[in-house]
C-alpha cells in the first residue's frame, strides 16, 4: 500500500513538473515592459494635425524604433539601453498611442507613416534604420514604398501586408489578450485622454479590419534593404504570410526568432538585438 502511495505521489509530481515547464515557456508569457532610460531629449512635436511624443538617446548612426498597435514607445526599453551605447536612438508614440494626441481623422497606415516622416523632418534627421514591431513594421514597409529616401534599411518584425496575414484566432490567445489589457493600463497612465481607451482601441480594430492591403506588385518596387522577422510562436501573424512577403520584397531576408512570439523584443531581448545588429551589418 505504502509503495502504491509513493508511486502515485511521484506520478503527480512528474505531472506538476511538466505543467510547470510548459507554463514557463518564454513564448507563452508576456514579460513586463522594461524601464526605459532617461532621454537625452524628449518632447511633443507638432506633426500633421497632432502632437507626437518623441525621445532621443545616445549618439551615432540613427535608429528609429516604432512600436505596435495599442502600445507605446516604452516597450523598447531593452533596445534603447543597448543601442544608445553606439547609436542615436529615436522612439515615439504613434498618433493616439501613449502620450501622443489623435485627431478626428480615421487611423490609417499611410497617415501614421506620414507622421513619422514629418517627425524625422522635425528632428532634422535625414535617414534612419527603422525597426518596427507589428504595426510599426507595417509602417516601416509603407515608408519603404513611399519614402525610401528616409531609410537606410527596415527591420520589420511581425508585420503583415494584407489582412489575411493575421491569424483568425489571435483575439482568443491568452497572451495577446493579456497584452490588450496591459496596453489599456498603460494608456490610462500616459494618454492625454486617459478615459478613452475603449474608443481608441475600437478605432484601431476598425483599421485592422481593412488595412493594410498591398499587392505583390507594390512590394516588388521596394528598393531599400528589408529584414523580416517573426517569432516561431507568433500569436498574431502567419508564418507563411511572412514567407510570402520575403519572396515579394526584392532581396528581403527572413529571420525566424526561436522560442519567441509576437512579443519577441520582451521575451528575448539579447537575441532580438543581435538580429537587428546582423541586419545593420548586412548579415
């Protein structure tokens, strides 16, 4: 009898260990946004019809980091700390996100891209490496098509170029739902309209339902170097869609981020930063 009890206890211990290992997979968790270093300069730029928050760090070849939908610039805390050692790093909150204001214009990628082009003009920066995550990556691809003179290269992680590149069940995923909740908490802390997260997010969902909608012929005109990265456990963007983008964009490099999801910059900052440095070195 005692032997049976020990065997049962051992079996349940093994089950708990397996369950613990599964829950500890880094791609299944959303790490907290890191603290971001103190900026060299920051402010609110008059851009198009909004006031756009921006911050600059370090010195050297400029890199512009653009966050994903519903988020804000602080998601890049790990990357700012790393790249500000040897680069001029620029981060900003897209219109309506974080500390930036929004207008009555409907959200659209062309509009948000024009905001970032205007911000670079405001900061008197001629050309940047653009690192974009999710919506930020889509903005990077849009800028590569319409304003290539502003870019040295684009590193786009978890971007899509048509709406069918997004997984149908993304909003059922617990990690992505957690992100929406965290983004709401941060919006209420940072936004000049802290009570309007639901209205703001509804407008973003309306944009996502129809945009982007670019053709292979449009992507084929991109002339700047592009690296496309996607986590091997991305909750939102389909791998085969990213592979298709890599075929349609001339010379594009595809990078699969191992044991990472849509939130790779938080889950594996060392590997993520190495991927960016490889792209900048042409590797």
